[in-house]
C-alpha cells in the first residue's frame, strides 16, 4: 500500500531521516519504537506529507505523492487518518461538530449523514453522552478517543498514530490503547509511533526500531523482544523493559 | 448668597449663549452624527481590508507563498503606521482627490478606513499566529485545504482571541476622527470649535465636546469589558 524509497529529511543542518526504504502492506500493524530524536515521528509525518521530504519518493498505491500538487495531496490525506500526541481537537466546536466538520465541508456527506456517522463513532469509542460538549470539558483520554473518532469519520484506509498516549495521565493510557486494539482487530492498516512496549508486543504485526534516522532492525514482536540482534536495540530494550 | 446666585445666573446666561441661542446645540448634534458616520463606515473598511492583509501576511509567514502581496502589505503597514493620520487625511484630500469634486465625508471615511485597516491587520495577524500549529495540522490531516482550514478552524478561534483588541482599536478610531476638521468636515470637535468662534467662549463648548467623547468611550469600554468577561466564561466551559 505504501512504498517508501530512499527517503531523506533534513531540518537545516540536522539530518533526521537517512535513506529510508520501506514497504507497508494493507492490513499491517506496524509499530515504530526508538529513542527520542530517532526520527520516528518525522518518518510517520512524512507518510501523509505533514513534513515534506527533502528527497526520496513515497508511493501510495503506486502514485508518488511527493510529486503531487497540493490539491491532490489533500485527496490522499483524506484516505489517511492521523492521530496526534496533543489531540488537536477543535476547541471552538462541539464534539459532534469536531467529527462532522471535515466530511461535511469536503462535501462527502450531508450534515444529517455525518451526524449519523458521528453518533455511530461516538458509540464505538464509548462517548455517546459527550456529543454536545466541548473538548475542554473532556479528560485527556476522552479527547484522544474523540480524535480517533474524528479521523475515522473520513473512512480512512490507513491510520497513523503519532505517540497517541504520550501526553496522557497514566490511568488514561489504557482506554486509548484498548480502542486502538479494537481498530486493529477490525483489520485497519495502522502505523503507530509509541513508547508502549506492551501494545507493540500484543498488537503489532511488525515492530520497527529506529535510531539516528535509520531503521536499525525490525521483526515480528515475539522475535523483536526475545531475540534483538543489534547492540543498539539490545541497549534500548534493556532500558525500556 | 448673592455671590452664588450671581454665579448661577452667569452660568445660565453662558449656557444659553453657547447652546440654546440660535439652536447652537445643533452644531454639536450634527457634528456628532458626522463623527459617528465616519467612524462606523471606516470600521467596516478597516475590517474588510485589515482581514485581507492579515490573511496575506500570515499565509506568507506560514507557507512562504504570496511573496509579492506580502511585500506590498508590509510596505502599506509601514507607511500607514509610520505617519500621522492627520497627514494621511490631508494627502488623500488635497493630493489624491485634489482635482475631484468628492464629498468630504467620503474622503474621511477612506482615509480613516485605510488607516484603521493597518492596525486591524496586525491585530488579526497576531490572532492567527497565536493559534497552535496543531490546529492547522489537524485540519490538513483530515484533507481540508489551506483556505478551508483557515475559514472553519483558524479564523473563528483567532477572531475570538482578538475581539477585545479589535474593539479597543475602534474606540481609538472614534477619537481619532476628531481631526476631520482639518479638511473642513463639521464633526463633533469642529462643531464645538464653531460655537467657540461664535461666542468667544472656550470653556463650555469644548468641555461639552470632551464630555460627549468621554461618555461614548466609557460606554464602549463598558461593552468591551462585558464582552471580555463573556469570552472568558466561554473558555471555562
């Protein structure tokens, strides 16, 4: 589904991603782990062009999205949901409006259709009673569940998660991870940047370790955690597990 | 006792001379009407133009596009904010419209509108730039284009943040229109001045003018304070 070829990204002098070549297949659940500053978030953000690569190609279903004009990039982004560390809900809109804004303004649904979808999604994330409230009235975990529902309203083919639980109080991490697990069980293609090793072990079909802008090692979760090969991954795992 | 009575009688006579005789109070009410018309129409021009400039400037800051328009906008802001409004008014009246027969009120509206736009632009721009970049990212990650993100996500939040500052700008504008007399418009200030020149009495007409401005400004400030409180309350919901 996504083919990344020789991807490089630099912020001025800082070379963040170094010649990354990688393929993500439909239905895969790829979990990316690694130390801070390893480039894992930047890699994820390149996949829907939140960051523009310095060089290299990103093919989505065979189309190189780095060469597309902005308008067509927006069409690609509709198919790729993204969940942010800091939720980025729209504070001036009710929860329901947060969910329905994009499908309605992009003329994919009427307001009535979108409202119905929103109600279904709110039921799915277990927050039906919050429809008419505002984001500031919710807890962090609830906000993130709404952010996931908002992405799902666009009916995406793939979901990108950028450290979705890093800004949450510990007792709220579980509810968000459970929802993500449900999504995975539904067959959603997912790429998740996280520090939650338990989630990686349980949900991932493939775990990727990034360090210093490169994918150092990847494997099935069982092998990844039981038999790390590179010294850097061994060192990393010894610190986080 | 006589002394005080005499004082009241003098005051009454002066009050009569300055305001009642020959319906001189009409200089003030007609002037006030002109002041309000100029202020109101300038606000509208200032808002529309100011918003456009703010959007050009912040689009350039965020995306690097619109380079040419941004240079023009910056030049505009520098010139307007770097020169006194009276000078701008005189230039627009005597230089730009010098050879046209045009209603002076329209000239004043254009001058104050163009002037206010520069200040509105910077206020709105600061509001746009104060919105977290994550809001832009959330919008575009959902497939919304830049303009849609701006209209539905950024501007409503930015506008709410800068509403009090905008209201204050309009209070300042109300007072600044008092220089309209420079192009012989009978605004409120000029009205007081005309009475002064008729009665050779400075105190009463000028104090009356000052009191009228003060009451209007106090009333508007009161509204702004109420507005700020309401906005703060909404934030807590």
